[in-house]
C-alpha cells in the first residue's frame, strides 16, 4: 500500500510540475510572438531601425528565458529559434525586407511549435 501512495504522490508531482512549466512556457512564447509581430509591423512599414530595436528585444527575451525554454524542452527548438533570429537580424541590417519577413514567418512557426511540444499531451508523452 505504501508503494501505491508513493507512486500517486510522485505522479501528482510530475503532473503539477508539467502544468506549471506549460503555463510558464506559454507566457514566454506569447511574449515572443508579440515581439515578433512588432518586428513584422516594422518591416512592413519599412522602418528598419524600429525592427532592429524589436529584434534586440526578442534577443533579450530569449536570453532571459533560455533556462525555462531549454529545461524540459528540446534544445534543438531553442537553437533553431536563435539561428533564425540571427538570420533575421542580418536581413534587417541589409534592409532585405522580403527575406526578413520570411524569417519572421519561420520564427512564428518555431515559437508556436515550442509552445505545442511543451504541453502535457499523450502525443508528447509517447
């Protein structure tokens, strides 16, 4: 009977921890998506200076939250986001609007995917 109780306590702790992590990562990805939307808006208005400022905001957000992004998640997801952000930064420096907007679309996908893979679902468990 002891082992059943201990197993239930451990299972509850794992589920609770997963739910707390999911809530935190959802907040981080929402903030990242918001910043990326501001980058897109700046690029569409051809305001490359503002786009660069927003890119720096996104880089800061990623740096501040890198521990939570990489703790339980796949490190490759965070690395892909950083690589695409670096490419976006170079396209923006060169004022390549179309290429930069394309990278923003990729970032939207990667940020959304990061949130999806962190949720406690049967697909993510198996």
